[in-house]
């Protein structure tokens, strides 16, 4: 017997996960909490396995629940795209794009402009964030397409490798660092940042003492701290402000590795998502110009 999942119930579980609360999802969707509970129970009966387990005051998806949610997003997107195409609904389809803040000034607007010409009626949601969060959002289906930094020697084969960019030591143009300056003042992102990890590993291997001067969760915060002459940072040269310069050959700074740039995509993509993937790839290659040959194959994140 074929199982036909109720699309309203699928909308409910997607909303519940995205809002981190099925009570908020019920309010947003205009349903009672008892109605939402019945929808969840029916989906679990159809799936033949638990989809959610209680954790604290809320519900979190099981492995089966995560799988169904990923498919639910694709089912909803295709349903709404078909309805929009046929004129059955007036609301727009939505695609979700993720990328590091490094590419907000050029890659993002170029991609959105080209995509809007191809799909003028599709709504694009843009999310910035740390690499590990963007990769996880792709895995769980909360994002459709993303460009993400990975360690160049990472064994994991995530998405499509676009190439690599050299990491650089950076400081404000008016800063002159002496080789005798120790501990070296650093401006860093929060933990889990690949640039932070590379900076500390390189300094430790060179037996150079360091201290964290500023920690910030944003790239504008990095630039502001450098302009305040509070230390040095590492990043790629892409999107470098005019008043920030590379200081690789100063202050006896250790060599840094390159960082890989990969293009990730959720599984079971719809045509509107595939078009976003293709445009983002093309514009990233054109504007960023990563230094490694492109691979021709694509795998999901």
C-alpha cells in the first residue's frame, strides 16, 4: 500500500523544527496544539517509527524524523512551485542560500541579481553564519545551497570543491609590528572558526607566544578591531577593505595554509534550487577565482 503523507502535517513538522517549538508552530499555522499533536501521531503511524523524542520541554527529531523533515521541505517546495506555476496560489516559492560574510559584497548580490532574472517570482532567504553551522543547516535541509570554507586537508568529501584560497596575516595599514612583539595580539572569531584554529596552530608550531586581544562573531567586527589597531587577524584576501593590508612577511609570522572553498547543496533538489546552485557556482568562480582546478561532479552536503 502506498503511503500519502499529508502536506499540511509536513508543513507542521517543518515549522515546528524551524521555530524550535510546536506550540509556536501551532500559533503560526493557526491550529490548536491538540490538532498539531494529532498530525504528529498520524505521521508517526504512517512512517511506522517514532519521528520525535522529548528532550527537556520540547521535542527533537529522531534520525527518521530528520530524514522525513528533509524530504518534507522538498515536497513542500515542489508543491508550492507547481501551484505557483499554475496560478493556484499567489505566494512565492522560497529558496534558502547560505554563505560566509566574506562574500556578501560581491558574490551574494551578483547571484541574487542573476537568479532574479531567471526566477523573478521566487523569494530568496539569505543566511550568514559560521562554516560548521552552514554545513549542518544544509545537512538538515534548513538551507538549500551554500558556499562553505573547509580545512584544505579535510578528509570529508563535502559537496563540490571549487578551489582554495591562501590564508593571510592581516592588520590595519597604519600598524607596524615588530618581530620582538610578544605575546602577539590576535583578533579572532569565536571557537570552531577554521581561521582561528589555523592561526593558533601555526603560532604554536612556530613557538611564538600569543594572546587573544578581541573575540567577535562577525567579519565587520574583525575589521573594526583591526582599524582600532588592537592586533592582527587571519583571513583570505578576498573582500579585503582598502585600509587593511597583508603582513605575511612581517613580525616573523609563521606561514599559513590555504583553505578550501566548497559548494554544498541539499539532497532531492527542485529545479529552482538547482538553478540557484548553478548560478552561485558560476558567480563564485568568476568573482573569487579560487586557485585550484574545478571538479566536474557534484555531491550533496
